[in-house]
């Protein structure tokens, strides 16, 4: 995996749908900006043409999980090479709403034929985050937060239970921070900020008091 520059940080917030990755990515970006850090917020699927295609395919149950995994990997390599890596080189703290762990958790849960190792190999050319935070929530609660008219094909409780377990197993194995998002937004965001501030201190990146 490609390493990022010493005085920058590549942060990923990941978790099942409805866990709050989008809300907390935006809040974290605002917090770090107020602390005087150059901060760049992005998300997956990206804004590339492949990303736009993915947003259509995620509504289509006819598209197999293997195709999703391939498209996500293609989009992710573009996303990293053309956007994330560029911003890191310019000295930004980059926050991505979802990244590789999303593909691993969702696509491996959708089909027994898809292994985590295969998905990891597809993503070999995507840079590795410095910090991954998994936002955890009960799928029943997460789905209640979603607009039922715009659910994607994998947004059902039974599948999300599997996806959640992959996230938690991976987090334990790889040492990712796990933050429960059942609580009110302000308290959850405070927990996220503490994890990020500790990582910034570890890397020697100074912030405003």
C-alpha cells in the first residue's frame, strides 16, 4: 500500500448505512478546519463517471455483487490517484466518507463466492488510510433513519446484520476504532474528535487550542 506524507492524515469514517458516516464526516471536517488545519472532505462512490454509474447500479438488484466490487475498486483507484493523493501532497487532512472497508463488508456479505482476499487484491492500488473509524449501530435503528423510498438494494436488516459483523470483526483484527452511534450526534462527534486528535498528536501535527 502507498504511504501518505508525514504531516498529513488520511482519515476514513465507515459503517453500515444509517450509521452516520456522512453527517459525522462533515462535522469532523468543520471541527478540524476550526482548529486551523487544511481539511478536504470527500466520499465514495466518488464524483467520477464510474462513481456516477455506481450510484445508479446500487439501486438495481439485477447487478451482481461481483460487478459492484469491480466498479467500486475501479472508482476507488481513480478517487485515490486523482483526488485523495493530490490533496495529501498539497498538505491537506483528507476525510473520506467510506472507503475500502465498505467494499469488503458489503460485497463479501452479499455472496459466498466473494472473498475478502479477492476484494483486497482488487484494491491494491488504492492508498491505505492512516486512520479508520468504524461507526457502529444496530441495523434496525440505522434503517429507521433512512428514507424508505430511496433504499439501496442491500439495505435490509438481514444483510446489514452480516455487514455489521464483518465491520466489527475487521475492526478488532486491524485495530480500528469503533464508536457506537446510537447516542446523540454531539456526543458521538466528541468521541470521533478525541480519536482523531490523539492520532494528530501521535503524528506530531499541531492544532489551534
